């Protein structure tokens, strides 16, 4: 699920990266997520782009099928995107966001493993609230509401337990991950020795600003 591009004046990272730097970062995160999808599900990777956006370049470059998101809210877009993919492929399905720099092969391996072992859903909770990963055997509309939750990770985790228990679903939980949204996230990621080099270069302006302060 691709995030909308950070337009001028819309991103908390703009004071550190500038408009062009934010655009380069968005492009890098999108490509990394698309590559993750194609490597995790060869021949069955989909890219849901924001309304008015285009995934044509990535469709040609990578083996990923793109389509436009539809819906007024984040949960509604998640639900419609999931139903689109289930209609094309049948499932199971793993949905991820594009602004999580630490997304790696082990996330896919863990989610796929849990689903194969009998879990109905797999949830990856974001530190700042909401989900960075949602795996499922079939569409579960009540779970999509968690994708738009923006309180904090622990509240999302508690809500997820309530929802899954109420639906009688077996759930697998992945560890927390951090979204790259604001300067605090950038600095935390820059302090991570496992941050991929290409993202470290994209965030170099944040590193320089942190050293100056």
C-alpha cells in the first residue's frame, strides 16, 4: 500500500531533507517495498498506488501489478485493495506499508510461516500506532480499521487482541517496527547500525542536522 507522496509543506521531514530530498526518499522507500513484495511473492506481487498516482514505471521495471487505491479512509482503502487482490489471486495475502525502512525478508518469512502453521491473521504493529504488516487468509473488514489507528503501538496491539478474540481468529504477532514519518524517526533510524546504506545516504541531511544541534 503506497503512501501518498510528501508534497511541498506536507512532511515533517521537509525542514531536514528539503522538497527534493523528500521526493527521493519516497521513491527509494517505494522501490524497496516493491522489491520486497516481488521477492516474497514472485508472480503474485501487487502495488496499490494512491488515487491519481501511477505505478507504471515499477510495473515495467519489476514483476509487480499496480492498481489505484479507492476509498475515503485508510481502512476503506485497505479493504478495497485486499478484495481486489483476493479477487485476482485468491490468497493468502500480506499487506505492508511503504514507509517502514526496516522491512526485510524475515518479516515475510515470519508472516508466511505463521499463516502456514494455522494462524488466521498475522499483525505487525507500528511503534507509533497502526499496522506495518497485515497478513490474512481471507478479508477481515474489522481488522482494516487497525491500519488507520494513530495512537500508539501498545494501544493498537490491545485493540488487535480484542478484535481477533471477538472474531475467534488465531493471530500471529510480529515485533514492532518504526515508520519514517518525522525527524525523531529519522534520528532513531540513523542510530540503528542495521539501517541499510542506501537509506542512510538518503537521510544524510538529517544526520548532519543532528550533529549540528
